[in-house]
């Protein structure tokens, strides 16, 4: 019997690549999108879901259970980017980012856990980011939302282990997706104290995404995790130096690491 997989944010980018890969491997895949009617090229069914609204999550999960009778793997992939100086990002945008990147995955876990507990089996994969392991200049809100998801995953993992449920995180580096076009950019304000450094950093961030890895690399990593009988708690997927930056943060003095990041971003 093929495993049933639910992927939030399955209409583009990493989510779409994961869904297509698992579909070709014989999994029963359900993806979600805020506007599934606009997507005409999906290889797997897309159902409406907005992770900012718990009732939307409950409806989507109920749809999958009604049609497939079970859920084996849940991939919390839906997320949005945000950039800007902390001083200049509207608080409403900071809250909106956490609603999608942090509270959304929590609500999805709450919705699926009763089914996974009843089955006495299941796997939840929370897609975070290598950026969640460090505070990055002009990406602080994004780093914080993904870092918070890393930490809460560790807690949930211990809480549900006895029910036969595994919870893991996968932290991607830069991948060639459309995330840059969908993220909230605080405007570069002429005359602002941050005009030059933020403007230059923004260009550099977009270049990193455009030159990122193929999303299929993430799809293959997810497949290996799903088929692993004893998955690890944390995974990192991306270029060597991006993954190595996490190791450096652990071993270098804080201010040395800070200077390294500032040099990288030309600050």
C-alpha cells in the first residue's frame, strides 16, 4: 500500500518538486495551495489550504483522511520570506511572517496528530532553513521564524515519540525557486540610514537564490528521510559552505562569527 503524503505549499518551488518526485515513486500525494484553481500543471491533486487559518487546515486534513483513509507523511513546507532592517519592517508584516512560518506549521501538526496517534504511526517533516541557525542581517525575522520552528520540533518530537510518530526538520540552503518574488521586501528608503547596506544586501540575497541548487536535491533528500526507518531529528540540505556555516557558529567565538558574516555581506 502506497504511503499517503500531505504537502503544504505544494504548487511551486520546493513543495512542487517534492510532490512530483514522490508521485513518480508511487506515493499517494496531496498538495495544498491557497489558490489551487490557478494551478493547471500539477501531477498530484491540490486542495485549498491557507496555513494562517486553522479552519482551512482542518478542512484540508479532513479531505485527505476522507479520501485516503489515512495520512502517513506530513510535510510542513508552506512558508514566506521577509527582508528588511528590523527598525523599518512594519510589525504587522513581522507577525504575518510568523503566522505562516511558525504558527501555521504548529496548527498543521495539531490537525494531523490525532490521526497519526490513532494509526500509531506517522512522520512529520518541518521544512526550516539554514538561515534558522543564525541571525542574518536584514533577514532577522525570517531567521527567527525558522529557528523557532527548529526548536519547537525538538519538543514535539519528544512529546509524540511514544505514539509511534517521528517529527524531523529539514533545513535547506539557497535553492533556485520563486521564493524571492513572493517574499515581503521592506522598501529601500532613500535617505535612510540603511539605504546603502540594505540595498546591497538585498541584491546579494536575490543572486544567491537565483544561483541556488536544484529543488530536486531537496526532493531526493525528503525521499531518503521517508524511507529511513530511524530518521534523524535534524537534516541540512544545500551547498557545503552553507551547511558548514552552522558548524562554524558552534566552534567560533560569537564576535568572530559575527565579523565573518558581516564581511560576507559587505557590512
